[in-house]
């Protein structure tokens, strides 16, 4: 007898698929799911034909904001977002890194004015692959490993 | 793009045409000083960090053009110490002045200041980031002492890692088909991102530790101070200070027409024995600050087209 763990389908909400396994919990963190009262399923290290292993996050009763999609795009550039209604996928979209990131990222430069005085943050994406972004204020160029989400 | 009401924050915001236009107006004002051009205008000079040349030359520029100056020369004497934000200080100052010059120890401060202010803001240095008026006066000096900017062989010497003047000047000169020679100990070499940008622009450059290996190729040698204040660790600073000292030993190894520049203050990078040689352009460079800053003030205040 094979044992299989089934993750129940959701009636309405969002499924984020094709997350690199090691970023799965970061996606959950971005979505601030600890305070979400409805069904959440998080799967990591699931087999994937294209990625080897992948993560998946299903959240009932939630649609994503632009900031959330932008943040997911930074840590999981190949993720797909499925919007579910009545147990059906009504829309499937691939995340993409936008040309600029508003209030999404914290500048890695401790001497940047944005880390010392209350202000918005703004970054320009100068290269998507490999990811390189430039702070609108201090002009510091950051690579993927320096990037900290707000 | 017109200059009236324009902020002067980063050299990256200026095209080749913009830069040449500033130099043209600076030249006009040097030839024909226009005493009353900014009469009735007020410049606020908000200097949160000490500065000698930049602050004095801004004040001189404004006053020689007939304008008046308000402001402070140290963050210690302002509401900054009471916790007032830069944003709020700008919101207040825009009611008092027609143009605001800001120097601040934090990077990005000038950009934020410009966003807060409806009056034009000129960046007089924001931490290790930008000092665009220095770059413009460097270009002006090169044009004046070499008769051109295009196609020169430019050596950058000293602290290329932390030196903002070197970063901005490299960026500005990139419009003018240069060949660069970056001369520094490995630990203080040009940051990778700048070299990658030069690769992208297909600009020729050499990275070298030994000045004498390339000195005979140079048209301009831009020396910089190893800046103590940029080092977190004083032991690191001690290791690098004084590694390049220019003196008369250099003379047999350079072109007769080589010009030596330095943003000043110098500590011991250039020996005084070079001051009276025809190579020294650094004091003239400091003097040129007034012409370029006059040009910028007149342009952003709409008194020059």
C-alpha cells in the first residue's frame, strides 16, 4: 500500500508554484501568513520535472498585492501564480521582475539616507539575470545576495 | 533638457551636451564676470559636514554674482542635533531661499533633499556617493589645461575604491572617448561595478599598481588623497597612506605636457617641489570651482539659458 499525503484543493485563493525549494518559507514570510486565518498549505522539496525539486504555497482567501508579487519575483524569479475561483485556475501568470521596485527592498548601504531617516525606498533594476539593482538615493549597486526585502 | 529649476544631484543625471553646456557658461562667466546677475536671489548653504573649498567657493560664486547667502557650516549648530529630519529642514528652507546647496554625510541625502524641496537643490557632496560640481570643475580644468577633453589618456591615482571624485569623473569622462589608467594598490582599486560599466561602453582601461609602468602614457594624472575618514579600521589606513607620493623623481618618467590634478586637500600625495612646475594644475583646479559653480547657480536660477 502506498501512502500519499494529499494537499487539499482550495476553493478560492492563490497558489504560488515553481518556487526554488530553499525559498519556499521566504515566500510564506513575504505573504505574512502567520496571521492569515484561512487554509494555508506549504510544500517544499516536492519533485519537479524542470527544477529537480520545488516549493509550492497555497493560500485560501488571498489575492496578492503588487509589492508581494515583486518581492516573490526577486527570490523566486521563475515562480508562477495561479488564481483560483470555484476550485478552478482562472488565471495563471509568471512573476516577472519589474523595472523599478518601490518600498520592496531595504538598501544594503548602512550610510544610505533611507536607512537613517524615514523615507520610501526606490530601486532601479539594471540587470534581471543576474539580478542587479541600483538605489535611487545612494546609487549603490546591489546584487542578489545583498538584497534584503522590507 | 533646460537647466532652469533643475536639481544638480548626480553626474549620472547629465548628458554630454549638458556637461558641455555648463562648461560653456562657466567660460563665459570667467571671461566676463556678471556682477549683478543674481541680485535679489538667496542661496541657502546647508553644510552638515565640514568643507573648506566647496563651501567657500559656493559662497564666493553667489556673492560675486550679487546674490546673498544664508546657512550653516556644521550640522552641530542646527536643529539636526534636536532630531529634525533633513526632509523637514528642506521644507522650511525652501521658503527662505531661491536655491539650496546641501552637503550631508549620508549617501542619497541630496536626492531626498531635492524631493522635499520645490526650489532647485545642488549637491555639494553626499557621503561617499556624489559630488557633481567637483566633477564639472574637473572637466572644466581638463578642458582649460589640455585644450580639449576628447581622446585623452587619463591616470587615476590613489584611493580609487572610496574616492567619489574618481568615480564621478570616470563616469563623466566616459562621454569623451578616454583611455583610463587606474593606479592603486589592489585593495583600493576601482570597484568592479565601474569597470564593468567601462567594459559595457567599450572604453579602454588599464589596472596597474606601479605608477612608473604607465606614467609616460598619461596626458592627465588625477591624484587623490587616501581618505582616513572612509576607513573603518585605522590599521588599514596606516597601511595605505603615503603609498604614492608624487615628487621630482616622477619628472623623467612623464610627458612634458602632463598635467597633475588633485581635488585637494592634499596630505602628502604631491610634494611641494612640484607646485611651481608646469605640470601642477591643482590650484588652478580649485580656482575653477568658482566659475563652474557660478554657471550652475545662474543656470538653475534661470538667469542663463
